[in-house]
C-alpha cells in the first residue's frame, strides 16, 4: 500500500483539486491519504474529511515535522510526500509501484510542471528533470516517494525549515538507486506571484547555492525572509 502524506497549513483553496486527483490517479492501487494539518484556520480539515482522507493534527507548522509525523501514522510500505497544491497525473501510483518492483530502487520523484505559461518556469522544470536524472536530487513539489523501511533507516526528514526535501533526496540517493517518473505532477505557481518568475528563480538559485556551500538552513531563513513573508517558508518547494 502507498501512504500519501500531505502537510497542510491553510490549503483549502488548492487541496480539493489535489485530493480529487489522487482518487483518479489511484486506480486499483491500494493507498491511503493522510493530511497532516498544522492548525489551519480555513476549511482545510473539512475539505479533507469530505474527500475521505485522514486528518493528522500537528502542533508544529513546519513541513519536515509534519511529514515525519505523518510517516509515523502511515500503514503503507511506500510513502509518497505530496504538497497540498501539487496534482498527480493519472496512473501516478501505478507508476510508483512499477518502479519499485526493481528491488534496487529505493525511491524517487516525478517530473514537474507548473500551472503557468511562463517559458522560464517551463525551462526550470526541464532542468529539474535533468538534475533528477543525473544526480537524484529532488524538491518537495516533485512528489518524493520512498520505501517506508528506507525512510526509517534514514531517520526521516531533517528538522530544518529549508531544504529538508533536497537534503532527504541526497541522502536517499546515497542509500540506493532512485528514479524520476513521468507523467509530470502539476504544482501551483503561486510562490512566483510576488517577485515574478525571473526574480524568484534567481533568488531560489542563490539560496540553493549558499546551502550547498554550507550555509545552515536557519541562517538562510533569517537572512532571506522578511516578517510579512514569513509564511513563505512553508510555501517554498
């Protein structure tokens, strides 16, 4: 069974589409959906119940903590971590099952596209696919999946506010073979709305470069977030 874990914080606007797509993508594949909610003030919990998913309350509004909590409640032998605004393609779960019939494969992610017509974002998605193929490095809006036993051996996600997804995928890649699957998942482009695709992409690249150079995630968060945009720490892929 595949356990789909979705960390949320006020995701009522996008979550219905995400949950509906899971129903279509599931097919005959056994799966469960756990929405790990960090005290949403909107209708996130109600939307979750309407779609028959399980709500797991979390006291901490941090994606890594929420996903780790969801993993402790999951019953599946495969974990799929999905953002609340990311939509699976049809037969996505069957693709995961097929990939993991190879015992050398420990996990992976999907190719990604954004719900935007921006040529720059299309280019970044193409480069992300190439990066995944060559290095096994994935981001959270690509729908990272992993065998449950491997997740446990790796100790789950690191307790950090930024780059928990990149850190996990790099450690997973060191543990065994990873794959990147098509068709792509579709992620909301909302995080590019304030700065625009160009400025936000350059900002993300700078953050990633500094992270790979050894700057700690807490330091990056403090230097690159202003108080009015503190919530974007949660939105960042």
